[in-house]
C-alpha cells in the first residue's frame, strides 16, 4: 500500500511537471510576435513610402506583431523573388506582396506556403496561389470611373493615349481594359491613339514617351496613366510643349507627386487609393489567418474603404477581397490634401 501511494505521488508529480512544461512552452510560443513582412514593387517612391506608414501603424497597434516593409531599388520581378526567398529562409510567419509580375511569383509563393507561411498579395487579382488577394476596389470599375472624368473634359470626342507601368502588370491592364470598354460603350467618338504604352514605372520614360507621342500625333487630347509615374511625366511634356488647356494628363497618382501639375492645369485629375490603408488591410488579413480566424464577407479590416469588404474567388480559386476605397483629386479639392503647414498629406 505504501509503495502504491509513493508511486501515485511520483506519477502525479511527473504529470504536473509535464503539464507545467507544456504550459510554459505554449506561453513562450505566444510571447513570440508574428513576423509579417510587406514586399513592395519598388522602394524609394512616394506610393510605397506611404504604404510603409500603414504597415508601421499596424505594427504599433498590435503588441503581438512585428511587421515591416521591404523592397528592391528597382521594379524587377527577379529582385522581388530574391527578397521573398530570403524571407522564407528567415522563417517569417506571413509575407505580403505587391507583385511586379504575378506569374513570376508562382514558384516562390508555393515554396513559402509549403513552409506554412501565409501569403497575401495586393494589386494582383489574377494571382494563382496566394492565400488571399486584396484589391482597393473592382479594377474595371475604377478604370471606367477615370475614363468618364477624362471623357467629360474631352467634350466626348478626340484621341486619348493610355499608359501602363508594365505590360505584365495585371492591375494596370485591368484599369485600361475598364477604360476602353467604358469609352467604346458610352463615348464612341473618343478613339485610341495607340496601343497602351509601357513606361516601366519611370517618370523620365513617361516624359520622353509622352513627348514623342504628342509631337507625332498633335490631335491627342488626353494621356491616361496607370503607374504613379505617368501623370507627372506626361504633364511635364504637356507643359514643355505649351499644350495646357489643349491636352491634359489623367490617371493614378498622389497629390504629393502631381499636385503642382494639377494646379497648373497640365493634369486635370488624379485618382488613387491610400496605400497605407491597403497595406494595413493586407496585414490585418494575414494576422487573422495566423490566428486561425476566417476572413468573411462584410467584415471590417480597420481602415476607410475596407469597412464592408466583398470577397470573390478569381479563376485560380484565390479569394479576392474588394474594398470601396478610391479617391478623386482635382483643382477644386486639392487643398484638402494639404496639412496646416502646406505639406502634402499624401
């Protein structure tokens, strides 16, 4: 009986120790923050400088997260792949990506997910194998919206020229598709000057190409940009050629980049979503997934334009989150994007 009692005490002690060790291990695991890395197309430009603010905000608001942003100094798909490979080797918990070329990322995303890393992309609605994709809005609707504003300024007729950052950029091409479809249906007298031009997300290239096109085709009325570098590049060409009032730039850009051209009239309107909010929303999706929580239709991701999300699966079965987050800026409301010191808010 005494031996039995002693054995019982020993077993109880061992079980308690094992339970304590397991609890301690579990606690230790929760003490380690979730490592969430955002990989952008290109570092050192205003758009992604702003996106970093959203990642930093998310990091500050979540004690159990270590979130940061990184990217190459050139918009090169191969450079982006190398950065992601390095993050996989670091065994981060989640990788957020704004792809330069979604198709080029298929193998590296597969490797990341095979290691248990959550992958969330942005601006790549045709992504093949991410856990989730985030879009600020329906891309064709956004393109149609920009085209309508451009068409009204053109008086419903004339030539226009679309630009994309890269011919492989899914989002940029979807915007132009939306623009072309809208104009064909609603403004048949507005004609395409040339096929969409690639400016490699480089303002100097956009400027030089705009000069060439405007000199060769003086009847063009509007230049429409997709990459943030197009509007300032095209507007510079318009100013240089003395065409303000006759030709105008339109498209996606930020006030801090194109505000002076909006004031001069070389650019008539710019359109965008707030990159910081998109980055925050992407981080929030990854955070929920890491916690084992579902991303559901109608949920609030914590930033303006993402309070009531829509979810649709793309052709590859990847769930795509859509917000309602575009903004329009023209000469009438440009000052709303300046702070009290006159500095641009974005």
